[in-house]
C-alpha cells in the first residue's frame, strides 16, 4: 500500500479507519461510517496533512486486483500461506478446488485398502495393506481439518457473512446443505470488513 489516504488498519477494530501517509499509520482509529464529503471525523484533524475523510477502502486487496490461480495453486495456497488463515475472503474456485483435490488425494491414499479388499478371499482377515491405506486416509483427514475449516470461514466472509456460520456444517443433514451453499454461492462484489472481492477486485 503506497498511496496516502484513509484505510482500515490491520489489528484495529472492525468499522474503523486510520490515516496512512504513505509510510506509516498516523493518529488514532476513527469510525468509518461518515458520508462522502463530510468533514474529517473526530480525531482525524490531529493527523498532519490528512485530507477529508474518504469512504471505506480495504487494502488487503486493492480494487481491481482479481485473484486468478490454477486449481493446483488454489490447493497449494490453502495448504501453505492460508493454512490457518481465518481472515480475508475465499472465492468459489479456491473453496471448490481445495475440496475436490483433497478428495482425489484421499482416494489415492485409500487405493491400497481397495486393492487389499479385491485380493482378499472370503475366508481371510483383512491384510495389513488394508489397514495401512485406511490409516493414511484417517491421518490425512485429521491434518486437513484446520485448512478445511479456515477456507470455509473465508468462503462465508466472501459472501458477506460471519465465519461462525461454518458451525452449521456439523449439524447432520443441514451440514450438507451448508456445504452446497458454500460451493455455489457467488462472491459479493463490494468490499467488506474482510477485504475486497478476490473474484471481482
């Protein structure tokens, strides 16, 4: 962020802004619900050289910056930089490709168990290969729980709702409907307290 102006500073309370002089934050956070053209809100006059108060701007994603990644890049993002990121927003593509590719990985890990079942006769106990494949799938599900929860929270942010709605996923039957909504709901075009739209900029 290089342009001077009023922005929401990371770590400040939601719905507030602070003046950015191009290098550092100045003054104290002020309320962001001031009509365009109004004088600077209380506290803003204490910032040397600060212009009139501007409407909300969200520097997490500069307006016009659209996130376009490949399926693998979305999947990698969820496993690396956004592994436990419960802030920001996630578009449908990020959410959908993450779960689809996780399903593919889970199937590949379960292949040893499938092969073991095919080769096993009716009188035999399940071989060690079956338990190995099953164990790998369980381990993968445990490891992927946190990034799966994080991307779901960011998906709710992207449609303009609180991430706490993700808890409905743990309700039987209702959880599948919630998951379907997360897969199909389009991004809200306008910026919100979690940043601007990664789809529309």
